[in-house]
């Protein structure tokens, strides 16, 4: 049933496509608008501002706080990393042609790390614009999302049915997913270095412990198509069910609880935990959902 702790707010027109979301260093929420080619900011007072990018087909996907106090995001449509300061100044760094960047995270080394969907690479970008691309040992992997662990970066390999650990020197170790054709997508790291990821095709969550052991947790609805995931402060994680129109939570012991979203077919994608512990979800229909656990 719909949980009364969830409310929705209108962000933009339905056609803009809110997709990635993160809490910024300024206390605001920052959102990518994948279909409109723009970035939105929601202030603590509810004020909404939007910025169009310089190319409407840039397809911004994932956004993250950078090491320099700005927000960084992938531009999957034109092979760039975008940067926006908290006062709205935009810039971009070009990546190798054909990269198709998707996930992005600030690594433990203070650089930006991205997943090259179309290039079988994971890349590193310093704030001054130096780009280094590390090849993956799998072809056709469709590198998707990125998470920063305490000493490495982790990336889901959607079509290779695996999760990769990328050392800060570019060394890659591949962890196969036990369930065949599970298609991992979202990934996150807890403060103690445990990795959680979602299996969009299998309707499961996965966890990799610090010893590299992979464990899977079936969702109550195996057709839910989980998409994005973000760690909480207690060793668990929150995730979106794109096909189930729900938000879910898994605790450190693997217990799962789900919450129905108020609007049918709202297409939940990105998810973030705000500093106050509440959860925000980007809904592709042009809204944000806010859950108070």
C-alpha cells in the first residue's frame, strides 16, 4: 500500500525526465534532466532552478558531488563530463569519442571516476581535466554505474553479468554475479566497504563483502526491475524499483522492506539519502518523491 510517509513534489514538466539525483554541498538537491538536457536544483526552501546544457542531446544521467565543491555529471549523449558550481556556472570536459559515460563517483583518490558504457572502459578524471581510461578485461560489458569504496572503485558490468573492482592504479578484478543474465546496474558502497548492487533483470539485490564473497537477496517482487541504490548510515541501502513503482530498503542483515509510490507508473530512477536521513527519489514523470523513514 502507499506509505503516508512519502510525498511527491513537482519538479519540472513531465517530458524533462528527472533521472539522477544527489545531495549537494550547499544543502540542496541536484537532479539531471535526461530528456531536456539540463540540470535542476531544489533548495532547502523548495525553490527550484533549472539550467539548460549547451547541447539538448547531451543526455545527462548521473550526478555526484565532486572533490572541488562543484557537482559533476555524465553526459551520455555527447561523451563529456559536465560540471556545475553551486551558483550555476556550467562547464564540461571531453572524454574519448564513443565513451558513452553513465555512472560517476568521486573516488578515494580525489578524482572523478566514470563508467564507459560503449567503450568497455572505466575512466579517471582529475578536477583539472586530465583523463585516463582503463580498459576492462571483458568486451561488450556495458559498464553502467560506479561506486567509490575505501581503497578502490567498483563498477557494474551489465551485459557481462559481473561487478568489477578497479584499483586506483587501474588494475581490474572481476566478480561474476551468481545468477545468470541478472544484468547488474546500480551500485553503492557502505562506510565499512561492503558493496551493494541491484540486478535489474533478476529482481534481486547483491552484496559483496570485504573478502569478495558475493551474496544475493531476491526481492519480494521479482519483476520489480530494481534500478538505482544508495547506502544508508547503518550498513544497509535504499533502492528504486523502476518496474514495481516502489522504493525499497535492505538492512545490513539482508531484510527487505518496500514502499509503494503514490503516483502509478511514476518511473523511479535515481535515489539519494539527504544529510537529515530522509530519502529522495527522482521520478521520470517530472517529480521528486520524499520519504521520511
